[in-house]
């Protein structure tokens, strides 16, 4: 799932990565909106989520969801909280 969001394969999920994935599913949020929600999980303050920060986001157990549903949940969680 991390790799699905990490479009540049640089080990970080950026607001631009999330915006592109949202665009691919027909949704749109501004970079400003996405960055606001990323800050909740960006513990080092660099504006992106590394794998450890991503794991923090994943800390709630959603093992009953299939992978694509979990990915959808994560994107929605980042945008709606």
C-alpha cells in the first residue's frame, strides 16, 4: 500500500502523490487541503510521510478490509480528518 501511494518511489508519500491518486479515481482536493491532513501524521515535519509515519497512520487494525479498500480508507482518512 505504501508503494501504491509513493508514486516517485522515493520512500516518501507527498501531497502531490496523494493528489495524483485522487485524480486517478475522479476526486480532487487542493494541495493545501492534503498538506493540512498530512501534518497530523508527519512527525518529522518534512511535509511527507515516510514508511514509519505511514505505519503510524496504519496503526488502527483494518485487517478485515481488502488491500484496495484499505488504500481507499487511508486516502479518505488523510483527507477527511
